[in-house]
C-alpha cells in the first residue's frame, strides 16, 4: 500500500468529458483508519444525472456500438480487461485508502474477478 495518502480529486465523466458537478458541490473523502481527509468527491446534481443519461442514450442510438459485431465487441472488452489488469496495483491502493479494506482482497479477489468477467 502507498505510504502517504493520495489526493483523490475525481470529476464526473459525462459524454467523454471530465467535469466538476454543475452545482460545484463536493463531499469530503476520509481514510477510514486514520480519519485523514484524502480527497473531495463531486456531488452530481439532477442536471448532471440528466446530462449523463442523455449522453448515454445518444451514444447508444447514434454511436457505433450497435453496429459493432459481437466478435469486435468481445475484442474491445478484452482490451478493457487488459487495461484494468494493468492498473490493478493502483486500483487496489485506491480501494484500500477509500475503504480501509485489506489490499490482498482487492489485488487477489475483486480486481481479478472484474478482469475475468470482462474476458468472459
């Protein structure tokens, strides 16, 4: 696990663009074992949710996914699985900092399971 707490400053991802919540509201993220603040998380507003749903609908209706063959979809999911596996250590560390859970459970359990599901 990382020795010092990372600074989590995620943003919303809507229509392929990272952005702050429209209302600018956030909530503090604390390390469960130390109580130290390790970041701020954006609070999505109803307008943010509506924008995300609209973008997803448009992407589904007008984007390429509907016309991609099952074989090509499988290749894309395998690439996603490979990317997830390549970031497994960083993802495990982030989960440990956010939840206080054992790193081994994330690194040897949850993350490989997610990779396996994508590779179905």
